[in-house]
């Protein structure tokens, strides 16, 4: 528990029994004086004794290692002691009988805790690598200290003999490390490719996988390969491994075929590029029926990247039967392990296989892969519309969103031909319960060209009905009405003429201000064509005058294209125009607002959640504490249920939408009062949980989807995970009344935090976080032993990984990949509050202390500070510790 005391102190509460008498008249009590002394550094003599004891021992014992690590991690250790530690560890490092892995781990911690010493540590490791007695098994760990861009390390990463000796070392783990880090070495492309191609025939599957990943890696790092025969050799070797028995090898082979296939197509003459591109497409089509789900996902991801494919092959992907245009054609490639010619009919039903797959990841990937082909061929695009319409009925939101995104992509390029039979499905999506789905559907309609007036009329009527059902989407719907009207100006004129009587004032001179339909029609009328030069309008000009009465609402919907003042000027000007009927062949134009059209933001506020938030407009309604408590609990329960629905969006990397949703929920929860202890505990718990989900989403997007552009730098992920760890620890220990299921949910999130950190190969704190991971795993096992609790595949797999690795010496190499596979099984579950939560809270006030007149003190001497402390949900029996530390709290 941490509380600020002025600009220079933070107070931490630990377990101690107060010796001061507490007043019995209220929750507040005063402590006359708390005496504390500033944090003092360890005596210099003690530091020197510890370092001297380490230096006297020829071999670094475990006890000595702990002593050195304590000095390294202590922020007050003197620079002279740290320098001596570097020199001592350097001497041990040069001893051929020392435990080099242990010493390198200490140097890694030293470099991490004290960046100013990284140059010294790097020099020591560099010298160690050059020693003739250095064991080959320690070289990968030592090389991980060095930066290939550093001039002092360039000779090592450019040494072909060192590179080859490590690649062909007898230890499999060393070979795997080299292949995973092959991009760090500055070798000739011919040497790199020769080594990698050789290891694609290694008997160990994870070596073959690493070799294929290395082939992809060197292309992504900008290695230039212009030899067409060499590129072809890499491409066809990767194609052979598409039929490997190991799933991971086939996944890597799909990626390698895609990358090297694109390069192979680019290096061929122009007259044969189309054939080679078709051959690449067919080669990947063979993998959409693979038994492994991840292989199928990788195949569809690769298919979506191919820029050029013949139309007859694309049409074959929609048909089970062989088309006459593809029946006799064959292309170079690997059809089976023995056949080197691929028939064009291999593409038969390829996309439909993916769209009907049992796994949503495959269906989503197949929908995304359709975006590029639908732009290449209008006929193929027409054939995919019916299929995508079926995908709008998918059970999962993420699949429906991807289908709508593909339809929007087709509409943007003018290849979305909507028939009357499709409108029913389009309009049913407009009333979907999910706000993201509704908004994506409206965004698609904005670019959809409707061929008939009846279709346009039906579209407008359904959008207005959408506005009546979901008033919170008003701005988004207004924008959609305006954009659709701009695309169908002639239809707008006819519709406005048909409904002009509805827009006129009633007999008593009043307008229907409260009618949602009237507001929508006014927005549609604004998109009607006018002629600024001739000052003529295609609709009755008084309609523009009536629209001024709703200027505020309309301008909110059109904020993407025009500001309120410009819109007012435009409406005022058009209201004075002359009406010209369409029978006079009116040719008008739209007012150019001088602003670019941007995609409208998706509105994510849930109607079920927002309806429970207190209304701030109008007179404040009195509610009893019991009513406030019940309403807060209901709102929190609904939000916890909705949080689970955000997980698919987090996996997609849609963190902008997720962040806006969480922000709106946080604002709504914050509006509840915290008058009662029950409400305060639930509200604070929900706010902290929402913040943790936001951190988890950003970390997940940064780690797996690489779409979070707001996070930059090497330490961004570590910073996010560090915040998650602190927030989760606080939730675990600052609440009283959590059930075993609630505690298990928090512990599972802690396991995710530690697994993500360790899976990214952070060697500097590997041992520390391995211990933390094992500690949480033991807590989870204890909860399971206490009674039946609902487990998860992720926790089960993590327990298996922990028992499998144990104390293996190679766990630093094996654990990242195993943890990464475990994380893929994680899925956010709903947390259910089963009881009353009490939030342990304390407030501390330093009397007579402020930023203008802080309490006087002498550095190095004890200081007396009078405090007034308020404790909440703590009895007098609870033991507390009061500590003062220099600096600000976390």
C-alpha cells in the first residue's frame, strides 16, 4: 500500500501493530509523530568484504552469486564496488573451469540495472569470446550481449569461421539459436543461403522450422538476392517442405513459399510473370485443406498477398467442378511429394473451404484473403458477394466484422454489385446488437452504388429506422445518410420531393423537432445537388431553412466534412436559391467543403451498459444508498460480461475501438457515488480491472499483431507488463472477500503477464521472472487442491510446461517457444463477483506540509513528521507497517 506525502516522500504500509492509541469516536485517528530515517546505503566496508570474498574463491559458488546479485540489484551500491564486481566477474569469466553461464547471467543483470556499465560489460564479454579456451556452448549467450551495429562487435558478427562453427556445433540448441538469430550476422548472401538450405534437411523438425524462418528473416531484413536460380532453389525447397510431417515446419514453409515466391515472380521476365504468379497461387491453394488449423490460416494470409492472378483461376476457387478454361492447364510447382506439376484445378473450391471452416481463425483469414482478388476481377467479385452475405450470419463478431470489411473494400473499388435479394441481409445487419457491426455496415453502405430508386428508398427507410432504434448512433447514421445521398444525387431529389410535405410545418406553425425521421431527412436533403453559380436548387429551398433548426445535431454528424459555422453559411445561402425542378434537366453540384472525407469512427458504447449509468442532464434524481449499490453491481456485472466480447477485437489488434469502449465504460462507472463501503469496493475493483484489460490489450497487440503504433521502442512491452504486474498484485492483496474463482482469475492474468515477458527472450531478468512464474503456478495448484474450480486450457498447458522443463539447464532456450504456444491458448473469461468486496484503503496527511513550505529536514539525520492517517475497511487488529522512502510512488 503506497501513499504520497509531499513532493519528496511516499509512505508504504507493511504489517506492523501500531503502538499508538486510536480514537474510538470515528474512522480517523492521529499519530503524534512517526520517526524514520532515510534509506542508507550499505556500509562501504561491507561491500568490499563481499566482493573480496567472491574474488578469493576460484569458482563462483551459489552463495557468492547471491551476494553479488544483491549488490548489483541494490541501487545504493557504490560505483567503485560495481566496477570491482565487473573486474571480478571478468576474471572468473576467463577461468576455463568457471560456470560461464552463471557469470554471464550476473553480467546481464549488471548491464540491465546499471546501463552506464554496459560498455565495460560488453568489453569483458567481447574479450571472453576471443579467448581460445572459451567453450562453444557459451558463445550464443555471450553474443546476445553485443550489438551487431556496434563497431567493436562488427568483427565477430562478420567472422564466417565463427558463424559456421556455431552453425555446425553438435549441440542442437546452439544450432537453433544461430538460425533464430541469423539476421544479426553480416555474412555473404551465398553463405547464409547455403547454410539455411542445408539445415532445411536437418533431421530435427524445429531445426528445419528455424531454417525456413531464417530464409524469411533475411529477406525481411533487406538482404539483396538477385540470382534467379538461387531464388528458385529456395522457393522450390520451401515448396517441398509443404509436405513435411511436422505441423510447425509446414507453417514456416507456407511463409517461406510466399516470400520467396514473390521474389521469384519479380525476377522472371515480364512475359512469364503472370504464369509464375499463378503457380504461386496454386501452390498455396494446396495448403488450405491442411489438417493443421494454423497452416490453413497461414495459407490464406499468404493468398491475400498475391497481387496478380489470372481470372480463370480465381473463378475456379468458387467452383467444385473443373472449369473448361482450367481443365488442361498445368503449372510448375510441387503438387505432391513426387509430382512437380500443379494442375490449375487444384484451386477448386479453395476459398469456400476456408469460409466454411470449423475454426473462426480460418474463416476470418479467408474473408480477409478475398480483398485482393475481388479488386483484380469484377466477375470474381460478383461471385463472392453471395458467399460473403452468408458470412454475415456467422456466430462470432470478429468474423462478421471481417466480412463487412471485405465488402467495404469491394465497394471502395466499385466492385460491390448489390442485388435486391441482398438488401434484406444488409438491413438486418443494421439492427445488430453489436455497435461495431452496425457501424461497419453503415460504412459499407456509404460506398455502395444502388441501381434502382426502390433500393435507394428502402436503404434510406432502414437507416432512419436504425436511427430510431439506436439513438446513440445518431452522428454515425447522419454521416452515412449524407455520404449515400452524395453518391445518389438524382435519387435524393426524388425522395425529398416525395416527402417534402413531411418536412413542412404543421397548421399551427410548429416543426416536428422531436421526430427522428425529420432530422434524418434534413441530412439527406443537404446532400442534394445545388448550383452555386446560378443560385438554383433541385429541392425546395425552404427545406434548408428548416434544417437550420437542427444545426447542432446535424453538424455533429457531419463533423468529418464541415464545421458548424460553414454549414450554417451553406444552409443560409441555399435557402435563398431558386427552386428548379428535375423536369428542366437540372445539373447541379455539391458544395465543396474543402475538407477530405475520412472514415467515421465506430461507436462502441453498449446500449445495455449506458442505460444503467446515472444521467447527468436535468435535475439530479435522489437515490438511496441501497438503490445506488444495486445499480452499481448490475452495471459492473454487465460490463464484466461485455469485456469478454472485446477479446476477439484485441486479438485482431483493434485497440483503438477497444480503448474507446473501455474509456466509455470507465466514465460510466466513475459516475456512481462511493458513499457506501459496498459500492466503493465494487466500483474501485471494476475501474482497476478495466485498466488492466487495457494494458493487456496493448501488450497483446504489440506482441502478436504488431498493430499498436502508439508503442515504440525496445522497452515499451516491458513497461506495459510491469504496470500489469503491479496492478494485478495490488488487486490480489488490497481486497478482502474475494472467492477462489476470483483469485484464480487474477492469478491467471498474472501468469499471462509473466509468460509474455519470458516468451520474448528477455535474458536480463530471466531467472527472476521464472521464479515469479513458478510461484504463481504453485498458488494456482493450491487453489485447485482446495476444491473444484473452473480451469482453462492456458493454465493447464502452462502447468505442463513448468513440470516438463523443471530445472533444465536449457530452459532459457526452450521456455520462450513453449510459453508462446501456451499463450495462444489463452482466452479472456468472464469474472463473476460472488461476494462483497472490501477495498483496503488509507489516506495520509502530513500536517503543515505543502509544496510551498515543505517540512524542514537535514539530509542524513532522522526527521520527525506529524501524520494524520485515515484507514478504511481495516480493524484495529490488522497489523501494519509504516515506511518512508525517498521519491514518488509507482
